[in-house]
C-alpha cells in the first residue's frame, strides 16, 4: 500500500501536466488564432521582430539569431516550426500522450527561449522565468512520464510490454 504522500503527489502531476501543456498549446493559439498578425512578416506585431531585442542579451546563440534575422524566409520557417512544436507537444502534454517525449521537447523549447533571451535584467524577466520554471517542470515529465489520468496510462495498461511497430519496439514506460 502506498503512503498518502505518494498519492497526493500523483494527484498533483496531472494538474502540473495540463497547466504546462496549456502554456505551450495556448502560445500556438495566440499566434495562429487570436492574433494571426504575429505570424505575418509584414505586420508590426510579427514575432520575428522580437528576436532583435534578444540579440544583446542572448547566451551562446546570438550569431544564430543574427543569421535568421538576416534571412527572413529562414526566420519565418523557424517560427512556423517552433509554433507547430509548441502546439503539438503542448496538446500531447495536456492529454498525457507521449509524456516523456513531450517533456523533453517542451524543456528544449523553454531552454531555447532562455538562451535566446538571456538574462535581460529587471525590465523583462518573462523569458528567463519561462526557461527556468517551465524547463524544470517539463523535465519532471521527461524523466517520470505521466501514468495518472493520461493516455499514456491507458496505453501502458493495454500494452504493458510496449508497442511493436514494424521492426521497432517502442517502450511506453
């Protein structure tokens, strides 16, 4: 029999998983649905323009940011791919589907924001907070998965030895 503390911790994980997933899924919704001008390079609201403010503070990737800003087509493609990753893996995280992979991808997205924005100082800490808090929360799921109130839980019950697709065995643990 598990102690009450373990049960309480297990009940908190779906709340954290759904909240974390929503933060990323809603980021995609804000750019694509709520304010489509954020994905329009001709708009003053274009998200790509924000990257210019990142360059002076970026950690290790300032050159990559400059390169993408100098190549607008590459920048647009990058933002589309980033937005798709946020939407897909945010939804997967909310549903508890492929929670380990979703946690890893979301952690990389969070730390990508952190490297891009760097430590901006007292006027804007949002990106640093995103990298620290959301990256750490995502790592919980990258290492532990999500076996409670999730699609992963249903799959593990149905396929305790993992999935077999063609020649590949895919563990669900």
